[in-house]
């Protein structure tokens, strides 16, 4: 029992989701209708993504980027490369995976080049890059994946609607980097990037992971009704070629998703509560998404609010902006924090202070444009 309590204490979001699902089931008892209302498609797609992206990390498929970073000799160019490496990769491998790939690299490079005084603001900007870059695509973040699957909007139109805020964020990130090095724009860097060598005998496995990733993107973009067949193919192939990957998958995120789906479906099935939330949320989706995300993070907030939303644009813009307010606003931010304190124990408070300062400066610049765009209907 002690181990269980320690695990639940460490995994705050999982604990919160379990409590929420349990409370909701007391309000609306489980039923076949409840099981049917759970978004199994999103859960299946998320499972595929988690498995394949874990393989991406293990096989160092982004090794060329790591080698390129180690060859840069100016702090401005290195920081822009790292920040926009996160920005663009998050569009395809999700925001949390992009941080898992680039944050350790950033720490390694800045430590080897004796530039650790810049580390915290750069990590804060990488967090912003992950949150704002991933918003562009349907598969950039878990909340985008869920909301895109429910929206009925085509992939091209989805990207078109997210492009203005994502592009604005890219421009602001350039300005933030230039401001950081304003005293010496030509400050030099001399460090070394480290990347594991690609082993020739693993080439077949790298190709398999790349092909499976392409299959997942095809499933998401086309919204094929045969997603379960793709799930079976992905799991079967991985079991045949690299079954060890299943030991490293983030099942906690998957169970957290499931619990919040149960919570959302149970609440929506209760007519009184559903009517109350509909009156409270409708027309205020943008602010509700930002506010609720500070309590339960943006992924579960999107799941909980979706059944009561009438403005899809407001909901998704709010969910994708919420990660700029606090650590809890986005699971990606929590991952960033964990990666830092693992290398610098006892400096968590310093990370939070710098993160909050940089993120809020960015939030204040994008929150109003996001609100204005929330009146641009997706359909």
C-alpha cells in the first residue's frame, strides 16, 4: 500500500483523474451507454502514438538534428536552432516528446559550453515553442488529437485556423531570443553535441518505426473508420520486431485520458449538471479552457469541456494557450520541469520563477489575439 500511495502522490494527474472518474460514477452509474460514449478512437490513436514515439526516442531518429546543434558557434544561432527545433518537431512528434528530445540536449550543450546562466530562460522558451508549435497540427498535442477527432473539420482547414497564432508565436519567439542576447548578439559558443551512433543492425527497426509513424498520421488525417485495424497492425508489428518498447510506454497518460473520458461522459449523462455546465461554458469556452487547465491541465480540461461547448475555436485556442500560464497548465510543462530538476536537484523553485516570468510575458502578448480569433468559426 505504501508503494501505491507513493506512486499516486508522484502521479498527481492520474490521481486527480481517478478521483474525478470515481465521483462521476457515483452521480451517473456505469452503463453500456457510458462505455459507448467513451472516445475509444482517440485512446487507440494515442496508444499507437505513445508506442511508436517511444521507439523514436530509443532509436535516436533525430540524431542528425543533434549533430547539427553541436556544430553551431554562436549563442543566438544555437538558441534559435534549439527553440525552433522544439517548435517544428512538436508539430509531428507531439509537444512532450519534442521536449524529451531537446531539453536534455540543451542542458548538455549549455553545460559543456559553460553557458548555464542562459539555461533557464532558454528552457522556458523551449516550453513555449512546444506549446505553440504543436498547436498547428491535429497530432501535435493530445488535446488537439482529441478535439480534431470530434470536430469533423478537415486537416487542411484545421491547420489554416491554427496557422495565425502559431506563426505569431514563431515571430515572438525570435524576438524573445534576440532580447535574451541583446548585450552581445555575437556571443560565441564552444561545446560539443553528443548523439549515439546509429547501429547498422538497427537500420531495419528505424525504417519500421518511420513507416508506422506515417501510418498513424494517415489514420489521423483521413479519419478512417478502420482505425482499429491500424491499431492492430501497429501493436502486432511492434510485438514482432521490438516488444521491449511496451515496457517503456507512458500508460499513465493513457489511463489518465480514460478516466477523464469516463468523468466527462458521466457528467454529460446527468441532465441537471449538463444543463448547468452548458449555461456556464457556452460563449465563454476560451476563458473556461484557460482557467480549468490551471487546475487539471489542458488535456483533461478539453475532454471535460467539449460536451458543453458551442464554440469549438474558443475551446481549442484556450486549451492551446493554457500551457503558458503555469506548470500545471500543460503536461508538457511538467515534463520540462522534471527533466530539469533531475539534472539540478533543489533548483525547482528557481525553474518555476523563471518559467512563470517568461511564460506570462508571452501569454500577455498572445491572449488577446487568441480571444479575437476564437470568433472565427471552424465550420
